[in-house]
C-alpha cells in the first residue's frame, strides 16, 4: 500500500546493499509498480548488472560526506535534477 502512494523509491547503494536479495526484491517491486528509483551512492563499490537494470540509472547522488547532503536534497525535491553534478 505504501509503495502505491509513493512518488519514487530511494535506493541507498553500498557494498552490503548490492549483495542483498531483499533489496533486489524491493527494487523489482518498485519497477513493476512503475516507480522512479533514485540512486544514492553510499560508497564507491561497483554496481552489479542486475541491480542497474532495475534502477535504470548508473549515475546517482554521492553521499560520501556531510557536504554531499545538499545534492541529495536537491535531487529529491527537483524532478529535473541532473545526477553526477
């Protein structure tokens, strides 16, 4: 029910999340529900192909340090935000 009401889904990518079958299942549900998935990179670990095919966007907002929070909030508020600024 919550997924239907949401405008988009945030995917926080890290080495741990990349290997989680639960994350992949949730991303699959979001894609099936035709929800935009916004990618937030928590580290520089590589992304795997199966997750990328669900997310559909290799570029994401980096959230490696506190200063990166501004880009994250801008991307959430602005539908035309360009990833990788």
